C-alpha cells in the first residue's frame, strides 16, 4: 500500500513536507536578512554610505581648475567622522594634473545627516585630451569600514 512499508508517499503528505521545508527556509532567510542589517533599523554606531565606489568628476580643461563634490550619508546611530587621508594616481600615465585641494564638509556628520567629499582639480596649460583616474583613501570612524578607497574618474580636455 502507498505510504506504508517504504512505499510511495501520498501526494498530500509530500505537499505538507514541502510546505514545512519552505517555511523553515523562509524563516532562516528572514533571520539572516535582519541580522545583516536589512531589518530597516539604523546600524549601531557610525555608518558611512556612498552611492558606489567610483565617481565621475567630469571634464577638467587645460589650464583650468574645477571643484567637484561627492555626497555621503551617515546611516548609523552615532556621529560619523570622515577625513581624506590620501589622493593618488590610479594610473601610470604620468599625467601632470593634480588635486590641488581636498576636504570633507563637515568633518563630522550626525546620524541621518549628509556631508560632502570635496576635490579641487587643476590641469596645466597645453594638457592633451585624455581620461584619467585618482584614488582617494578615506579614514572613517565606522568600525566595520575604517578605511575606504574610492575611484575618481575625469576627462582632461585641451
């Protein structure tokens, strides 16, 4: 007979076991989602949030200077302190352009607030047209990400 002595399981019993297994998997997935910060609550401590790790700063004309800003957010529960520790070339092109100045406005951002990473780029006269990139190292009091490196892309134009 089906269902007895190692025979085939009736369809209703198979469906019940399948539904029970699906319920266990769903509960485990929800638990993992909430444990990883996906429960909609703010993360404990300061938390840096950027819209990616690579940013296009646009065009820098030869002989000119431009100021560009990248927004960031504090998605944590404590004040977030950010500093730009270093800015360096991401390529080996030997470009003569440089970041003349950089700063964080403001240096400390409260929970839920926003700030800006500000870069002033300069290019010498006679610079040829090319794409270039810089890397900026950010020091952050975010315990999970104390050092963050972002890429800054831009285009040199004569």
